[in-house]
């Protein structure tokens, strides 16, 4: 029989190995500037109610993670072309895995849907996009220690420093509360945690103990994670009984400026403008308000976006993300691909090419804005004017084909 002292030694050893394995204990080079930052940040944490013991345990041996700063420069939702992002995220493999999850967690999803009124297919789609149904949580190449990631951003990323400090305080308080240990608090490079990737302040505001075990555990309890996601969407204004949006078909002479202004109109108004639902189905409620999205102009699918689309954007404020969640939820429900395919052969313009396009438009007298390579409303207005003058479809889409036409004079 193992003696008590041996049990204690083994427990301490295993605890330390688990702690070190998360990246919370670092063997990287010492950084005096970071050490000073940690020392200077303690009064801030103390004022927010963080205990000295938690603070010291969290920062013992910690060094910045250079990989976090590298990843902070590249976010696929904002840097990958929208159509590429959606196609990659809504793959056949992810769809099939999601359908398996719908069956495996049918009873749990019944309960979550009943309590919060959020469509189970949306919840599972978010789960699929955020963590591939929890699979990435065991991937050591992706999972990082949340404290180390947030401390790195707070110390070394000027753009995200304020945000990271706020999230770091919240993470320390979560560990202090006892919902998860410091060793168990793993997440993404940006500090998003668990199956449904809540940042710490979102966790504090919306995480729920759905399985009733006394802890809000988004890492080890799918019940808590899915219940928390549904609670977040519900409290963000989710409208039960309605969808996120519809794929639509636009008439050939459509005024694409209506896809630029962001205004919501009743679906009955869109119908008067010639907008019809893809596949020929009727809209279930003509009075629903919707905004039009034509992300690649006339070259691909267009959508009427309902309120729930914008609720999903509360989860991740990227149109590409919300569109992917909506489309994956439809696929999980049994729907197919969009009726109008994406321009798969089309690549997005590079930054230099976008600058060149603006220069051509300026020389042609259509654009008088800043030449910065950012294709915003002013650039799209200029593109539409140029297209109309050349007898092209005036959709405002900055395509490689358009650049070739501009180059030709």
C-alpha cells in the first residue's frame, strides 16, 4: 500500500507536470521587461480582487510566447477572402461530424433548446467552427495556456494591450473562483477558452453550469459549453423560430448600391425589387426585416440577412464567420450547397493590386479618395461608376478581372 507521503509527492509531481504541459510554465529565455511588467501589473490585479497566491502561481516562471504575437498579426476571418473562409469551414467532413454530434447529444440539445430557444443546429455549428466539436482541445499545437497568451498580448501587442489586460484579470478571477484550475485553463492564442471558445469576460457574463455539478466547465463539459453558447445568443437577442437568413437571387438589372447601404427592409420590399429566394421557395414571413449581402457582387451567391445573423456576429464580429455558421447550420439540417457557386477560380486582390486598382480609378476620374489598398465604400462606389460606364454589371466587386480591364485602358 502506498504511504500517505508518497501519495502527496505523486500528486504534487503530476500537478506540476500538468501545469507545465499547458505552456503556463515556460522554459523560454528570461525577459527583464516582461518581469517588470508582471511586477507593475500586480497592483492592478489586486485592485480588481485577485489574490496574491493566485497571481504568484499564475506568473511563476512565465515568459512571453512569441508565437502568440505572430498569430495576432493574422486572423483568417478578416484576412482570408470571405468565399474561401466559408468553403473551408463548411466542409463535408465538418458537416458529417456535426450531424454525428446532433445524434450523440440529442437529449442534451433538446434540453438546451427548450431552455434558451436557440436552434440546436446553430449551437452545433458554432461548436464545429470554434473547436471542431472539441477536437482541437487536445491538440498541443493549438492549445495554449490562457494566462501566458493574454499576458503576452498585454505586454507585447500595443493594439490589443487594453483588451488583453481586461481579459487577463477576468481569467485570474475565474481560476480564483475555482471553476477551473490554472493548469486546466487552456485556450487559443487570443485567450478564447473551451469547446465554444469564450473569452474570459464573456465567460464571466454568460457561462452557465448546465450539468449542475457546481462548476461552469467549458473545457470538460459539453453540456456547460453548449448551454453557455445558447445562453449567450439568447441574451444577445436571438429570435426563436426564425433563421439567420436566406440565399437569394437578384435580377439582372439590380442596383447593387442596395447591398452597400446596410439598411434593413421588409422582405416584402425586397420582393418588389425583384429579389427571390434561391430554389424557388417562398419566404415564410414577408414582414421580417433583412439586409442584403452580395459579398462577391454578381459573381456569387447573395443573401438576405435577418436579425439572427447579427446576433451570431456578437459571438465573432466577422461577416465571414456568421455566414459560415449560418450555412453550416443549414447543412446540418439537411440543406445543400448554395445554389449560386462561389467564384472558386477567383483569388482576392493582393494589397499591391488593390492599390493599383485605386490608382487606375483615380486616373480615370472615378475615385478621389485615399489610395491605401483598402476597398471600402468609396472604392466600391467608384468601381460601380466605372463598370456602368463600360457597360459592365455595376456590382462594385474589386475582382482581378476588373483590374485587368483597368490595365487595358
